[in-house]
C-alpha cells in the first residue's frame, strides 16, 4: 500500500494509525491479549508508523519529528521496511496483475493527486 504514491500512502497511513491508536487507548490489554496470536493495538500502531517511515524517511520525517514514533524505534525502520519489502516481492509480486496495479495507481493519483510535500 505504501507504493500507491505519496498522497495515497499518507491517507492510508493516517487511517491505519488512527484506528490502531484509537483501539489501543480504548482499553487496557488483559492477559488474553498478551496470549493472542495478534500483536497489541499499540504495537500495530508503532509498526505501521515504522513501515511508513522506513519506506520513505524523507517524506514521513514528521512522524518522528512530532514524536509519534520514538527516535530509537525509527533508527531500525529502514531495515524493517527492507525485510517486508523483500518478502512482498519474493512471495507476492509474481502473483499480482501489474496492469491492474497500474490502473489502480492512475485512478487514485487522478483522485488524490501527488501534491503532498511532506507527511504531517
């Protein structure tokens, strides 16, 4: 999703981060949450921010500047992104319709444009 273009990536990031942060603040985790196969909502929030920052640190610099993602975590985000990017390419890319992806990108770039200068 972060490859859809900067504007679309920013919108997707904001939506996902808002959702995870909202859920994380809604209730304190219980014992069952720690035993669950899924990460905690707060962990997902930071993972989303880290993936975005790691994919384009210059564009998503305000995620760190504004304190949403701690600097200590941000230092490893490019490596985390590279691992996820490699896995997606190795496991998924060969099964994706490139023409369909191009049509989707074109549709959303027309709709949202590419006017965003930096993540807010």
